């Protein structure tokens, strides 16, 4: 049973990327391999703000926009909180189409809780 | 590793049902295949409100009430938030007893965050 | 598919321990097998309060402090909420080093939501 637990944790955790790596990428956005996708299914008035530099791409629409993505980049998706499934839905679509992709650990809630940079939603 | 990640995401996501399908069922509750179970382990004063039409069935009691459930229905369980384990506990009991069951994506927190219909807890 | 779902739920749920068992251990902390670790990566001013009797051990530092842990004890880790990955990171380190360890179901958010005992963060 411990082996199964460890395997599950290893696979689960590798779905995520830490906010440190995303923050690092914000310093030189033009040189960065990382593109942050805001996958919330909400209009910008409802979203209010977003992670600085994020590209809005609703999880419900992502399958129709895969040709706009760059296979050389690493995509980081986030939803409102870590307890929702939208980020994982988007992640599954990206991974099954061979994109490098991760979910942001802690989601937008965690990012804002640490007072990391946001901007008005696009 | 990518294959393992995709397999985990696929299995994890299929545990959940989207609020759209639950909302749809609320339009014609008498004809609906879906029954929403509020599995919070709390008295109704603490719960305050609940998803409209939900049946209260605390996760801690669900194993004793399986004979009240209808094998023809699809059960949708929810807890306060998506970050708790109560919904998954209830779901495991239902699935191991061959009921069709899902956890509500986003849980009560997400439902209320989208201003979907609630009523006083029963 | 149902078998895969059940297997995932079983393995996932066994990662967690319920607040009841932790509460029980607080009654006789000197006799208890359980040690609660607050694995939040934050200074105590930011943490504010913590679960009563918890030992602060930031997830980012835990790998360097394994020699301070007792292999006879059961470690219960918690982070701010259940939607973050810090608890699971700490848990993976503990389990891979053969410690008995669980994540607290509901995390600090759930504990406080039930008005269970807290104290100023250490």
C-alpha cells in the first residue's frame, strides 16, 4: 500500500509547477519558455484580475485553440482555486496533444494569497 | 511519465460531474436521473444553505442508508469545498456498492461562487 | 473504468487522516503516537495561528530535518487548504523515507472552519 501511495503522490505532484518558476519567468517574459494560461470559464468582469502576463483561454474553448499554441513553450494553467477540476481538464487536453503543460500549484487563490503580481483580467 | 500523468488525469476527472449537468436536472427534478446528495457531516444550522433540491445524507452515515438509494439513479455528492475528502469518501462507498455516482466539480463553494440556486439546508 | 476509479479513490483517501484522530491525540499529547507538522512555507507572522500542538516544519526544509523525526511516531502534515500541493510534497518525502505519515483531511482551513483548537503560530 505504501508503494501505491508513493506512486500516486509522485504522479500527482508532477502535474504541478511551483509559483517560483512562474515568477522567475515573469522577469523576462520575452525570453521565457513559460506561458501562463488563465483557463477560468468566466467573462473578464467576473474574473476581475488575473496573474500578470497570463493569456486568457477558457478551459471549455482550449481544444479549439490548440493551433495557436507553440509546441516549444511550457504552458501553465490555472483556475480560481486548487480544489476545482478546470485546470486538470485543460491540462489533460494539452498533454494528450503533446504540449508541455503543468497546473499552477495553489491556483489563483494561492498566488493572490502570497501577494504575487496580478493585473486586470483580459 | 506523460502516459502516467494522462492516465491519472483521465481517471481523476471522470470522478466528477459538471455543474451544468446538475443544473439541467433541476429544471425537471421529477424526470431527472440525477439525485444530489449533500454529504456534509454537519447539522443544518451549521450548513446554513444547500444546493437546491439536494438530499442531506452525511458521509459518515451513507453506508447505513444505501437501501434508501435507487440503483436507477445517478448520485451527485458534494461537500463544502473541492479540497476536502468527504465527497470522495461518499463516492467510494457508492461506487463500491455499484451505484452510479460522481462528485460535483467545484463543490458547494464553486456552486455558490457562480450564484447557482440554493435553499435553506434540510 | 469503475475499477480504476475505485482504486484511485482508495489510494487517494488513504493518504489522509481525519481531524477526529488528531483531536483525540491532543487530549494526551505526551502519550500520543501522532505528531502534527505545520508544513506551510511561511514565517510565523504570515501564518498567524496554527493547529494546537503542531510543530512548524516548512515543506521546503523537511528533507533536511528528517533526522529530528521519530520513526515510532505517526506524522500528520497540513497546509493552508486542501487544494494546495505542499502537504502532498511533504507527505511524499516522509513516506519515501519510511515514516508513517498522513495529510490532514481539510487542512487548516477545515480545522478552523470546525472551530477546533488553534494557538499562535510558532
